[in-house]
C-alpha cells in the first residue's frame, strides 16, 4: 500500500528535478576555450612592379634603383630623353648632371630638352633662331609703344590748348559782362525837353576797349 507524499517531499522532488535539468543544460552549452582560435595566414605581399625610366628603356639597359636619369626622364615621356639624347648624347647628359648640385639638375635637364627640341626644329640656328625671332618681336612692340606714347603726348597737348582757349573765352565773356554793367547811361530828350527813356550807349566804348570781342 503506497502512502501519499507529503508537501515537503513533493517540493524536494521538484527542486531535484530542476537541478538535474540545469546541470544538463550547462553541459550542453559551449564552454570558452583557453587556447586562442587559429589565425589565418597573412596574404603574401604584393609584388612591386618596377618600371624602368625612359632613358634606360631607350638605351636598353637595366635601370637600377638609384638611376641618375630616372627622376628627370619618367617612363611616360620617352620623347623627352630621345630628343636630348640625339643632340647631346646620354654620356654627356649623365656627366653634366653629376657635375651639378642636385637642386640645379632639373633646370639643367629642362634647358637641354628645350635646346634639343629647338635644334631639331631648326638644325641651322637652333635656339639662336628662336632668340632672334623673339628679339624682333620685342623691337616691334617697343616701336609700337613709342608711337602710342607720342600719340598720347600729342592729345594731351591738344587738350591743354583747348582748355586754354575755353578759359580765355570765358574770361573775355566775363569782362564783357562787366563792361556792359558799367557802361554810361544817357538820357534822351524829346523836342519838348521831356525825358522820354533811358538807354545805354556803350557801342563806341566796346569798340575801343574790346575790338575782337565786339567784332566777333
């Protein structure tokens, strides 16, 4: 014959079942590992493709890391070195660059390239032809400038004469108005001896003092 369980026994059984379920769940959950996860190998470094300079490519030689011509003749400008090489020669270019300080080499290369291009365009005169042409243009512009300056001086002189003429006319007009105001006033008498009107008789006065103004 089975006896009914007491409330305390039922509670103890429930707690034991819950503890067993919790321990089972903890066993199923992943536990952190003490060792770090394996790392993937690093990718190999990209291969650096070194392009030879235009000088070494044209000369068909190996371009070293400290090539003296590489900073001034990049691979994208082969014509720059080709023209300089045709006129001066690669050995002379290298020799000139080695004799100059580093801060003057770029200007020297630009000068040689410019002179080589001018020599190829004009094999007879080269840069001298370009300089002569520029000098002719300078002389022409200087002559045009002198002509324009002479025209400006001429116009300024004409303007000064015109201002002087206008000033003299205004002075003459001003004096004429003063003379009119200061002219003598005479009375005209009729046959009966009565004063009929007053008027100015300054015609002879103007003719004597201002003949040019009066005649004009």
